[in-house]
C-alpha cells in the first residue's frame, strides 16, 4: 500500500479529482509538523503503507527556482539542522514550525536548503523510525518573501495540478516495481507485460501525436480543395503516427546520455534502465514500418520522397550539441507534415501559397514553444555545455526570441484566414492567438505552457484552415 499525504484539501484536490490509483490511500494532515507526524503514523500503522509520499506546495528559498516548478526532494532538514536523506537526486527541503514570509528568516535557511515547508521533516522522521520508504514531491508557489501569502493564494491551484501529475507518475513507478517483484515470485509474465506497455507508452507519448495530426489533415484539405477520402486520411494518420514514433524514439536514443546527467530527465526510460537500448531501437523500427507502409499505400510519389522527412527526424536532436538554434530543428521536422500531406493528396510537388503559409505557421509555432520548454533546463544546459537559446540568451532573451517566432506564426495564420471565410475560422484564429498569449503568462508553469497550451495553439491554427475553406 502506498500512502500519500497532503497538508491541505486545496493541495490534494487535483490529485483526488483524477481518482485515487489502486493500492493507494490519501490523507490530509493539516498544516504543521505535529499533525503531519500523527498522519504519517496512521498511514503506516493503520493502513500498512510501505511507501509514504508527502506531496504539496512549498516556498522557494533559492530565487533562481521557477514558480510552478515541481521538484523531488533529496534530503529534508529540521530547523535545528538534523538531516534525513531520502534519495540521490533532487533538492534540499527544510521544514519549519512557522511560515517563512520574511527575508531575515529566509536568509539563514538558504544556507541549508532550497525549499521550505511545514510538514516534510516530520513525515521523513516517522518513516525512518518505522523503516518505511519516504518520497517528497513539492511544487513552488512563492519565494518566502513579503508577497508570499498572496502568491500562495494566487498560484496554489495551478501548482497543485502540476504536483498531482508528478505524484501519479511516482505512484506508477512504485506500483510497477511492486508488480515486477510479484511477477518474479509468481513466475508469470502477464503483469510484467502490462508494466512494459506502460513504459513504452511513457517512452513514445503517443498522445502527443495531437501536435501533428490536425496539421496533417489541414495540409491534406488544402491539397484536395476540400475533404479528402477517408482512406487517404487514415493512411496519412498512419504515416504521421509512424514518423512521430520514429522521431521520438531516435530523440530519446541519441539523448540518453545527456538525459542521464540531467536531474529532470534522468528517470526517463532509457537512462534509468526501465527500457533497454534494444527496446528503444525496436520502437523506432516499428515506427519506420508503419511509416513506410502508409507511404507505399499512398502512391509512387510519396514512397519516392519518403526518405526526405526521415533524415531530419533522425538527426534533429543532435543539433543541441552544435547550435543554440536547435529548437528550429524540431520546427523544420513538423513543418514537413502539412507539406507531406499535401503531396499525398496531389501526387505532385507544386505547392500552393496556402500550404506554404501553413508550413511556416507550423515551423514557428512549435519552434517557439520548444524554446519556452527549454527554460526548464537552462541551468543544466549551461553547466553541461548543451546548446539552447535559453542557455545562450537567458530567460528574458529566450522568451523575446520565442515571442518573435510566435509573432511570425500568427502573421502566417492571419494570412491563411484572410484567404478563406467564415466566423468559425475567425473564432479558431482568436483561440490560437489567445493560446500564444498564454504561453507568456509567467504564473502558468512551463510544463503547462508546453502541453496542453501549445497543442491548443496548433490545433486551433489547423482549424483556421479546416473551417475556412
């Protein structure tokens, strides 16, 4: 049984709203060390929990941390400087009796920790005494300053959503470990297969195909001058799924050593050993098979040109070794999607101005969001020598660059809209523009700005074409 402890209902609500995973029990302790200690004892003694996850929001003592970021805790320290280690990677957390909202209290604590809360040390202390594993997942709402109380009220809902996502991932990891152990004892493979499927799903993130499918369909729509046949659309979707699976697998394979050094990505499937390199290569080969099968069925022109998209898909992740403009590599890969769909329908290379504008929108849309996403790794990239625009220009310069890139995307989208008609297309344009604006709202965590906000901007952009014909 896995015990999950939150201090308040507001912190727990996003996690509970998604439905508690099997094999877990969640308690809300209230704020403070004493109540957290009692709640942890209850999880262990009454519910028989072998793992306790203390989750929720916290303050950042280190001003270089980003509001909305979610961190795993490596060690937790009390105010009298007793330290309890939890795991090898993560940040340091100090637990205090009273909230920290004054600079004179914050400064001495910063020497010993990066984060501050009011429950963590008590939870870790009980777990250590009972011989129970303990993990902590904390999301930053404030910086322990004069604005701290207001910041907590403003950001707790959004940050708690991000914490809930990471907690569910941690529960899945712990559950997979338990299932694997049971599998070995029982001598069966059914549970192991289920666990492997979860890992493969996490490795490929098939649901992110939502980035490209609407743009593929929009390119096909422009090529056909309206609705293509269902057969062609299904084959285009198969090609898109295969290409994305191949590209994602190659990215993870080529970046596995960098990912292993990055605290944010070291738990990914290849660097953590959850999947072997051979399994990663097998996923890439499956993607290639789907891709070529769809291309062959779409006709001779498509199959002759089929190698063209695979080259950038194979190599774009290498760009970060050489140039901070690497973000535009993934933009180039995705820009080929509507162009390829156009060719699949027309069986030729005579591109219309409209599909050119759609490709330009796609290129700038995803490139700009990739720059924003790279803000999460700015410190690591600088320390490890990874090239990125945030590492080269800093957060402000990176966001200005992304904003200019997105301005070009919006300009292309407006030009596309002007070539069509209809109120529905205008509504899609407005939604896409609003999503682009939301990408620069600092109180929204970077993870949410990259997904789903970027997906909303892209899907709405494709709908400008699909609804404006």
